[in-house]
C-alpha cells in the first residue's frame, strides 16, 4: 500500500468505528484556521475584546504576510530574502457550544516571531521563538455564551533577525482543543516499541492523565491498537481506581504478533486509540499515530534500520517553500518530497529549527528519516548577514540568542513532547554550527591564521594536534556559558524526555569540539563541510560515531561516505534553493545551492545524485560552450578539465549548464552526460560520436566535445543489460505552451493546492529552453493565486502577480482551492502563441 493510500485509510477509520468515536474526535480537536482578521496597521488597543476590527482583512491560516509583498532592495535584507517584516495583529472571534465544565486550549504549531497572546483582553503569555509548538489554557477567561476574541500580536520588525527567509505571522496551523476536566493533556501519550522482532513487538504507552476537578475520580483507561488497514490488532485495559487531583502517570503494554514494520519502502503506520472511561461514559479519546521499527548507529558499520545496514541519503530543508513563503500547504510539501524520493533521497534534516507537524506527518507516511533540529543560536548570536560570528550590535539583526537563557528549556521540551511519536525522527540535533559564536573554538583550531574560505578550509586537515587544540582552548576559553557545558545541559534535557534517539549536533569546527568537551555531550558528532576529517576522527576517536550533517552537493562528498562503512551517511546543503542567505547580492534573492530550484525543477546536482542514489538506469544531457569552460583537447578527442582533479574540490556552486541544443553553426560545444549507466553512446543526427565507459570518468561526467550542428542529440546508456535514452533537439521559436498540473481534482477545504507548470514549445512540439516569453495567467472559479515563479534565483518579480517571464522556457503557478464546489479554470496565454487552459474539479 502506498503512502497516499495509507493516509486515506486513517481518514476512513473513523467511519468504520462507532459514531461516538467520530463525535469525540470532533469535540476534542477543532480546526481553528478559518476566518481570522488581520492588520499590519493596528495599535496595542487591538488586544482588547471590544476593539473595532470590522475593517480588518479576513483570511485563513496558515498565513505569511512577508511573502505577500514585493521584493525590496532598499528596505529588505539579503539574509532574509529582501522581503519586509513589520508588526502584525490577528484576531479570531468564536463562540463555543455549551458544555459542562469543558477545559479549552489553543495549540499553535508555529508563529514567527516575538508573539503575544490575549483572550477577551486577558494576556495569556508570549513566545519569542518562531519555530516551536505551544499552547495556552483559555478556560479561565472564556465567555461560556456569546463572543470570544483571541488576539495575537506578532513583532517581526527586526528584518535581519535570521540567516534565511523566516516569514512573518501565524504561518503554521492552529487547533482548538476541548476536553473534560479528567483528560489526557496535550502531548500526553508517548508510544515506544522497546522490543521488536519479525514475530512479535511490544508497544508501550506512557500516558499522562490530568484530573482538574476537586475530587478523586474512578476511571478506566482503554487503548486499542489499529493496524494500517484500520483493523484492531491489540488492546490494553487499566483500571486506575480513584485517581487524585492533578497529573497522574500510567504505563500500558500491548503485545503484537507479526508486526508490520515502518521502513523507507513501506512506511507502515499504526494508530493507538486511548480512551478514559468513567461509569461507561467516555471522558476523553486521543488517537496517536506511530510506527514499529528499530534503528541503531554503529561506530564501525554505520546505520541500521530494522537490522538492515544502509546509508542515510539526506538533504537539508528550510521551513519555507519558494513562492508560498513560510505558510506551506501540505500538498506543496508532498510534491517536494515526492521529487526528492524519486532522486533516491531517504532523509531530511530540518534546518535549522523544528519542522512543522504537517511536514513530519508526511515524512512518516512517505518513508523519510528525519533529523529534527532545535537551535541555530545558543547564548551568543551569529551575524545573520555574514553567516559567521557576530561582528556588530544592530537591533535589526537581533535573534533568538537574547532569549535563549530564559526560553531554551521550554522550547526544547515542547518540541520533543510534540514530535516524539513520529517514527521518521531518528536524531535530535541540539545545535547548528554553534562553534562560530565561540571565538575560543575558532582560534584553538589553528585554521584561521592560514586558511580561507576559497576552498582551503574544506580540504585541509586540522593544522594543530589535539594536544595543541586543547591547550589553546584552555588558554582562551570563554568564561560565561562555555560551549561544552551548554551542550551537556541541552543533551541532558533531551535524553530526559526521550532516550530512544541519539543526540547530535552539526559541528563546523569538529577538531575543536572533540577537545572542548562539546563532542562528549553528543551521541553522534555531525560534521559540517569536513569530510576530510572522517579518517582523522576514526583514528583518534574510534568509538565515536561521526557523519556528515551538512555537506556540499557534489559527487566527492558522497564518494567519501560510500567508501567508509563507519560513516552512516550525510545531509546535502540543500534539497531546494531557499530564499535568503544572500547578503548584498541584489537582485539574487535565493541561495543558489539546491539540488532543485525554488519551483521544483532539477538543477545539475539533482541528476548527479539521482545517478548515485538510485539503481534504476538514469541519464541526462547538459551542454555548454567551450569558451565558458576550462577544458583542453587530448589526442583522442576527449575533453578534460585543465586540472583533472578539480572535480574533487568543487564547493557549493557547479558551473552553469544548458538543457538545450541551440547554438551557432560550428561553435565548439562541450556535451556532458550524467548517468549511472556503465557505458553511454552519444549520437548526433543518428551518427555515433563514440561509446564511452563510466569507469574512465572519475568525476562521473561523461564528456564529448564537438562542433555544433543542428538536429537531434541522443545519449543511450546501458545498465545491467537495460537501455535508457535521453535526447535534446534543436528547437525553433516558441509558438505554443504545454501546460500540466499535478492534481486531477482539489478538495474544497480552503487549503488544498495544485501546481500548474508550463513549458514553451516550438512548432514541432519540442521543448524550448534557450529563449523566454512573458506569460499571462487567468483564473476562474473558487481558487486563488498563491504564487508564480520561474525558478530563476535573480527573479525578483512579485510572487502574487498574474504574469511571469519564463526561465529556461519554464514557469509555475500554485493555486489554492477555496470552499466552493465547482470547477477551476487556469488559462495560460502569451503574445503570438496559442493559449492553453486546464480545468480542475473542486470537490
């Protein structure tokens, strides 16, 4: 059963159970994302219940207001993608059905950032961190009948407060939760599988119950286990007798025969339905999705999932997704994960903050391993513009570091409690490149007197011996908040909440971290751009597990991992291009390091890693003029780089390649073929240009050099006796449009989206990617434009426009359904071309 079908199965579970199950599920959790009011101009009186918000804009959550504005080089910052911030207010009016003594909570999955909360004029609290889930108890201040007003103030006035695009506002989902005074609190069920084999598994539930009445209560706790098909496969009943006022703990165990394991190819998901029953009446019901699996890391042989040794083939992802900003609909994440899965990717690092609940659920359903990361800063700040240690005192760039001391434990605790049941999560990361903020770590390494960032740092082993590093660190270490002590504290907090997963950190200066004590606090030491240190670490610290947690998207990075059994895997930087991290680079708004561009079209790195990470025969052709490359001829006609070993020292950026066969007659062109085939033969207009073997190309790029001649260029590869082909054809001028969508229908839930992709075509139907045209979109029906883009990192056109100029002949519009049933129509036109339209039913 595929991931989509499994997800649909769980939707149907409520239909096959008794009606009380459906009613209880609806009463406990209510979608609280529709019909919020929003303003960027309100004053602090907006926290009052009687405030007049009648002129405010009405919208649905999740919402990111920054991405709704044009890019602005004068008032924006490159580190956050040249989009504005500000101070935004949200207000939600709601009434409640009368219930006797119901407790009411509101759960936010993420609000960016420095937010404050009021209910009916009473202040509930605040939350400075922009990525953590949290909730408030509304009960004491509610009007049992009539209007209630929840007000939220979001202060994103610090426009350079992040090293990447963060978004602004209530950009993740909100849930209203109503429970009996005797109930299971939010995140109150923890599911683990302490014993797993092919024959049997033990499912353990650690359950917290809360009695908020004024007397002891006699209750029974019943848990049923449902398999992926919705069948009951196990149960446990615990008679608690009289439970006291306050919080109470209970452990249940269920033995299961022949469990279906959660794995990457068949991510089986179970559901635990836990009920509190009193005198035959159900007081509360909590449904917890979980997976049954085992994993372990071995210092000599790497990573094992369910006893099978495998490599972690991961990418790093930020929380935003191009034109939709930080408010990412589930269908956008699903498309992105499907594209990565097709590449052979099996793991996601949430960089550099906890992922959303929706994204983690998709990783569970689709079979991805996850590293969930807590923080990018600890006590000391980073320079958001320069991606290094803080070098100025600027209000606009103040971030989480100033709140870390007060909020770190609470934010870490909420994240672990909220996310601990996801089977996809295999690591908790306590920090990303924290050493930058500790000058003693930088200077103790010995690098920064004789190294630079033009490449030397990546390939040079530590210049100081461990003894020298330790001595230098002891001489100059910071007295306040030493890195090793903070790491020990964070790791201890994490293990106290969840001891089933290892603690890791992404270490940018691991040679120092091994000596400062930072590495001692970790179960796994993650290396950031230091693959040159794998053997160094194995020799000096043989019992410590090390792996790549941030790696260059180049073949040599994977080669270093594939050749070393003791390295479990890596995470490439990054899966998709992401906005921000481009200081003073206007009009470039996007960090150009992704395997895919912002709209999900492959860059060269995607095809390289698909050829490395999949066994299915794969082939792709790229071309480039000789004059733009550093190549020379050899007697046999092959073209090699002027420095043959240079491929082994490529950093983030690969040379630009073309996806077309359109040049001037006689121009000298380099043809590169990326493939996992053992041999490839190239044909120009049916004439063979020679058969070549992959073994002859250490950079894994087949190469031919030839004078341009119009026509058809075809590569034929052979792998295990199977042939695979890819062709580029000389294209004429664009005269038509090819328009496709990834959805056959949309749900009318005000959240579902479709991607409408277009490609320029010539008169013969050949794709045109060497020239571009302006495209106009027209929408009809109950859908709206979430954003248009062309994938060009320098495209600073307003995302909400109804037109776009193609890039490499392509563009994309993302549309979102409203709540009306009918048909959506997307018409696509361009001057001098025949228009096209796509109709999408809305159910």
